[in-house]
């Protein structure tokens, strides 16, 4: 790919060299550009797909009914991303430790090179290459980053005791009377305690004992104990390069092991990259390269984070995820009213096939 001196370049662009690019540590290269390149804005539309989707904009969105992200070009070849579709690229496949420099083209001048697909800007990535007439060099780098559990008590929230007192007040005013007759309603456990006490199915002593236990329970404690952990990201990278008068080569291997802050979420990646440059005649260089990526992303089918699992009208601040021995409990938040659900008859059904 031809290089143009900065004083002869047209349009607006930013050049990020290797030192500036590695000022930040991350598994994906996208995060290393944030807060480094002016004009780049992170999109919060798909935060859970960070790294799979580019998730950044350069000076906003400039196209309609088209790709909303900037075009990514690696060593002169456009890198087409299709998220996690089979057979298509993901931006998480790009190991930032294999990147030498990044140039961000910000305006319409990029269209003269890359056409209409560069309407939202271009991120030009140059990967590391060997050098001619260089001695054999072996380099290794590693980093470990640790992130603490989220502080679920940071934002003010009604205390469990106040929440139950408010429900008692509304229950006494008759707000929930129809809930117990509606098969689609599933009143919270504390409402069932109030209902059973009102109908004489629960003594005042037992009611007060169970209510006191619930008032001293906060679901955030169970989330911090069973769902969240300290996130640990480990990154290892080794590179071997050598160069003679006619040939140079570089080989690198990288391994990432990420344990995210939710116990059901982890990510492992193996990167292998080889590049060889051959100079058969003067003013001619053959560039041969291959890259292999193997990754494993583990996520739960249903979201389990506090603001994803424990939200909505059917969840409550005294909900427990496990008993005092750590055994998981069944959480009946949502669904049908158990009074109707338990009376549904079980019907045996069979199908016979007759051949004449």
C-alpha cells in the first residue's frame, strides 16, 4: 500500500502509531482507539456485542440505509464484518498486538480511494512486518487486567423493609384483590403471605416471623455473591522475526483468556499470524501472509446481570437466588398464577400409525 507524506495528504485524518495504540490494554482493537482519536464516538446501541460489531462512529453517521460503521481496511484489503455469522469475519478476530499502526480517515476525501462504502469514514490498519537485513528477534509481552465487581448499591434504591411496608399499605387498600383471581397474575410471595393471613391460613406469629426475614433480605447481596465476580482479562503474545537481504519473515502467536464479571460469561481466543516478504528483483516485493483465529465465546441464553434478570414488575428486592446452604432456589417471578397453574390437569396423549 503506497504511503503519502502528511504534508501532501488531503482531507482530515489521524495517525496512531504503535506507542500510542498500546497505551491502552484491551482484547479488541476498537477499545484502544477510544479516547485516543478525536472525532471517534462509541455507540451504546449494542454494548454486549463490543468487538463483534465495530460499535464506533467517526463524526457521526453520514449514510442512509447503509452500513452505519466505518470501513475497516487491513493491509490494503477491506475487512468485511458480519458479526457472528458463520463464515464471516468478526472484529474480535483481529489481535491488537499484531497491529503496527492505525490511520483514521475522517471525511469525504477517503471516498476517492475506497468509494461509497467509506461514507462513514475509514480505519486503515497496518499489521506488523519483518525487516530486511535484521537479526533474529524474539519478543514476548503479557498483561493482566482485573476489574472489580459492579457496585450494585451505588444508585439509591428503596430499602426492602420500606418496599414491603408500601405493599402492605396497598394490600390493605384492596389494590391486589383481583390479582389472586386472575390466572395471568402471579402475586409476589409477600402478597401471598398477606393473603393467607387475611383468610386465616397463616397465624399472626408465623406471618411476622416470615416478614421479618424478608425485610432483612436484599437480592443485590445474592447477585454479588453468586452472579458477579472480579473480571480478569489475560493476554499473551509472542513474536519471532528475522530478515535477510532478499527475504524477511515474522511469526506471532497470541492467546487471550477473559473471565467477564458475570459467572456465565467468558471469552478465549487463539491467534496465529505469519507474514513473509520476498524481494526477487529490485523495486519488487512479494508479500505473503496468513492468519488463523480460533475463539470461544460463552454466554448464557438468558441475561443474568442485575439490570437484565432482576428487573420488571414481577421481580422484588427480597428475592433470593440460593438458600443458606448455597443451594439454588426456584424463582417464580412472572408466569401464571400458581393457584391456577397447579390445577391444570395432565392429559396423556398418544398417536397411532396404522399401515394397510
